[in-house]
C-alpha cells in the first residue's frame, strides 16, 4: 500500500525523452517528508522508466525554469522538468 505521506513528483518530459518514455509527464513517488535532490531524482527517473536510463545521467533537472545542481533539493510542488542533453554547433 502506498504511503499516504509520500510526496508525488510530476516530471515533464520533452523531445526525444518524451518519445522514449511514451509520455509527456512521468509521475514519481518521493519519500514521506524527505527531501530529494536533483541527483536522486535523476536516479529515480532511470529506475522508474528504463527507457530513460541511458539518457538520465547526461540530463539535468529544472525546477520553475531553473536548472539545478545535483545537490539542490527539488520542490515537488514546483514545475519539474527533465532536460536532456542538447548537442549542436
């Protein structure tokens, strides 16, 4: 049974990552009352959606349009997005 005190993260997906996942939003459970860092959230994304496991380590987490460092805490109430590696010249 799910923990009623657990937080839920809604992570928006874009471009190739949304195509790989087959959806535009990934819903993840977080720990009850515990803080989750951007790095931990990337690990959780890779576990929850194996199709994203290869791209997750090179991706970044953005909260309210601001890219976070791996040690930054993610607010589950904010707009959370997975930003894939962008290449180009």
